[in-house]
C-alpha cells in the first residue's frame, strides 16, 4: 500500500504528503492529522463530571494535567460498546488545549497525498455531524473518513460547555 | 540605536531591572516629597535614583534617556540645595519628566527604540534652572520656548525615526540646553508636549515587570537546605527499595522503615511547600504604591482635595493575586474619586471638611486578605442608580421597587451601567465595575459594598491568600469523591435523614436555632445510587458570603491539602464546580464551589 501511495505522489508532484493517524469506530475507519495527536493512551480511571453533555465522559489525570475526555461513539450517536483491550484514548491538541477522545482502536499512521482526499458524499456514517468531516479517502481496499476535530463542536456546543 | 548584541544583553537586562525598580519607587517618593518637602533623606534618595538612571543609561548609550534624566536631575539638585521650593507646579513637571523616562525605558525594554519628542518636557524643566544658570543657558532657555528654531536640513539630514541617527543627532548632555538642531520636526512648534499623555496612561503599567522576582537570600538558603534534605530522603527511599528487592529486609522491618520515611518525607515536603509559598508572597505595597500618584493627578484634574491614607501595605499575599488586583483597585479608586467624593464647595455645603478622605486598607483575616477602599463622600444614591437602570432597560419599575439595597448595589456591576450622563476620560463608560467583578470572581473573591447616603461608601474585597494550594475537605457521594474548600466549611454533622423536614419542597434541617436549607449533592450532580441507602448521612455546613447551607453527602473522607487544577476551557463553567485536583491515588476529584452552589439551587 505504501508503494501505491508513492506512485500516486509521483503522478502529481505538487501534492503535499499528509500523515494521518487512523482509528476505528463501529466498523468504520477514520483518520485525523497526525500533528494534532499528542499521545495515545489506554483507558485510565475517568472521573465523571456532572451536568455536562452526555458525550463528555469525564476528566482524567494525564501526568498532572487534568484533561477532559469525550466519548466518540456517544458524540457521533453510535451504539455504545463495552471498553476492551483495544480501546484507546487519543489525546489531541484542540486550539491549544488538550482533549481526549475514546475510540475503539487505533490502527496505524498512514501517508496519503492531498489529491486523494475527496469531498464527502452527502450522507456519511449515519449521524456524524457533517461539519467535522473534512473528506473521505477512497483507496482500493479501504475507505477512510477524514475528520477535522476542531470543527467537532458547533458554536452552540462550545457555548453549552462554557455557558451552562 | 543599533540592535543590542548578545554580550550586552545581560548588562541591558540588569539596567532594565534596576531602572524599573527605581522608577517604581520614584513615583511614590515624589508624591511623599510634595507633602513633606523638608525631608532631606527623601530628597537625597530621589536625587540618587535619577542620578543612577542617568549614569547607567549614559553608559549604555541611551542618549535620549540621558538627556531627560539629566535635566530632571538638575532641577532636583536645585531643590535639594534649597534654591527652589517644592510646589505643585514643579512637581507636575518633574512627574511629567519621570513619565517620559518611563516611556523611554519602556521603549528600550520593548526593543523598539524610537525617536520620541522630548523637547517639550525638557523645555518645561528649563525655566526652573533659569535663575543662576550660566549665561548661555539663560539665553537658550529664554529664546527657546516661544520660538523654537525649525530644523535645519543641513545639520540633521536624516533624523526622524532612523534608529542609527539617535546617537549622532541628539545633543550630548553637557551641551544639552541649546536645542538648536531639533531632532523631531513636527513636534517642535508646540510647547505642550504630546508624549506625557500616553505615558500617564500606559507607561507606568507597562513598566511593572512580572518576569523577574527578588528573593531574600535567607529564604533561598532555607530552600536549598530543604531540597538537600529531600535528596537525602530520596536516597533513603532507594536504599529501602533495594533492600526489599534483595530480600535483605523482612516485611516488618520494611514496614517500619517505610513508615518512618513517609513521615519524614511529608515533613520535608510541607516545609518545602511553605518556603516556596513564602517566596511567592509579596507585600501588597507593590500594588498600593502606584496609587498616591494616581490619586494626586486625579484630584488635580477633578479639582477635589483628597487625602489618601494607606493602611497595611505590608500585608503579604501571593503574586498571582497581586498581579490581578491592580486593575480592579484602580477602577474602584477612580470611582471613589469621581463619583464618591465631592468638590470642596459641595463638601463645605454639606457641613464636611474641605478635603475628602480615601482610605485604602489591607488586612489578613484567616485564610483571606481583605482589601477595602473607603471614602467619606456622598455615598451611593440608590434612587438614582435605580432610575438609571430603568432608563437603560436593565430592570423594570416593578423590579426596582421590590429590590433591597443590596440588590440595587449589585446593579452597579452590570456591564454598560453608568450613572454618568457623559463618558469622560476618567469614568462613565460603564466598564470599570464590570472589570472589578470579573477579576475578583476570577480570584475566587467576594465584593461587598457598604454605603450610607451622605456619609460615604466602602468597597470591601475578600480574596484568598493564594490560588494554587488550598485546604480541603474530601467527601464521598455514593462512591464519587468531591473536595470542598475548607475555608467555607463551618461544621460537619452526622444526622439521621428522618430528621429532615420539608418546607415548600425544600429539604431543611433544624440546626440549633437556625433552619438550614439542604442540598443533596447526589441530586445536584446526578450521581447514581449504589447499594442500599443508609438512614444516616453527613451534612457539611458551608457558608458562602452571608448564606448558610448544608451539603448532604454519604461519607466524610478527610481533610487534605490539594493543588487546584483548572478543568480547561471546555469545562470551565460547570455550575457548582470550581476546578479539580489530583488525589493521592492519581484520580481526579472535582472541587465544589459553595458560592456557585447556592446560586445553582436558587
């Protein structure tokens, strides 16, 4: 697969190479910009925070820093599942603040060229807000949904966080 | 001035630190001097300060700065020798000159040295040097204020704003008084100098430096000792661990050794914590000392006579708090001067002394520091405040009639509220009190207003001593641990739930002679019930401002000193939660905010 990517790149030398971290969520595969990912950790003890939106799982202690945790499945309105050995928290840099996202599994870092990103079709993976989908990557054997997590929370939701 | 190269950077930093410190003190000293002009020690100190600034800046080649400082020094020298007598006019000019010095130092600090108009201020200084000045100086000074010579293109070809030109074009201090080659052409014709204006507003504030701190060597030595002990204890810990792994020690020995070690460690860390906390503590004087200057210039602007009394400026509090209270205090002082105190005529008419009194006081009270600003002015006119609020559509007529005095005072803090018809330089835009409220809230502080019409007002700020570490009571609510700041806990009681009463749907508890409203944390925080409930539970009685309430919890865990961690921007404003902390086992516990809690339940 790596080879095919290189070929693609050779075709279009203007394209920049993007590195993505891919993760799984309810059968589908997603990708986020590797530069936004700070670290990937196993599930620690999460302290519940009352009176927050249902997808805010709580906060964790990340080496002395308190980091809020979002459950991706709940956020995207997918069926909830038990955490297992594969479950991971991806700690991301969101506009300078750390935030953790619970995902089913983190698979790999892949490289793609910008030209491979296609605009997302009208309806994708039922229920996921269109806002944060930056596009899809359609490769021979896989379909990857590219997320822009900074657009994950609408303005209203951000207000909800801070204005409740 | 060419960019400063690395070698000089250290020198420059030293110069800036020293100058900033001197200037901060200078303002205060000058105001004091105006009141007690025969204090020769003070006079000499002021003279030395400005002399030091002049010397250092000439060494580093800041010619513009030297020029201003030099002239100021000359005037001060004459004051010192008694050739001149301190009066408000001289003081105004000297203060203006120090402002200019600040501005120039600010430029240097920002690394952005620009050609400033200094002649205006220097010209104002010159007349005070006239009497016995040399013939040439007299001639120059006499000639100069009315008709400053226009810039001659030949003498100063490329002066304006070319950094390199500064040193060349600026006249050397020794020959300074004759400003024949005017460096800045556009500024020359006007005698009223533009630079002091920005200086008054910004220069002072910009200069206060929060990046470096001076620590008593003794405190530093103590700290080093503590760290030394900590290192010893660590070594001991490694040793114990090794012994255990190599099975040299049996379990009982290990337990005993480890127990001892834990005690010593906790002793050393708490000592260390105290030391560091002490180092962070600075006297509130750091903020207070800029106020005499502000009050002086304001009272002259407003034509009011004000006697500012400062009490308790040696009270120490945490740097983080000190940094934050400056702005709110300035706003409160401005308000007191502008709205509170009357003009001398009005005061006499009201049967008061001509001059108003403004008392700025700081005092420790338990874990808090209390800062109050008290004036003996006209007090807050609740009627007028109410009218204005109705006019602005902030409240309705009916609401106003139903309001208590306290609620009316709260209107003052609404953004955009002002009783002034027109915004002036000083006040009236309705921003000030909003700033006060926001900053104090950020510090977890409380504001209290006392006011009597015709007698004066008092604004009381209650602030925590430090923001970083607090004593807290850990409680358990159905398996979840929460932390309550101990400063707001009044008592804890174990009660049978059957003793609770219901008043209009609100659970209450009869506690001696008061009826205590109860808040079930389990309900407020939506905690899931686990296991069967016990009839007995604990009630933590907390006080927020003058309110009392009881928080119902499952179990008390204990008292612990905790470091406050923010929840980050996304979760910053959860009702009833002030922040979070990390417990001994690495878990996060949320800190309850009793003040907000009472609001949530209303």
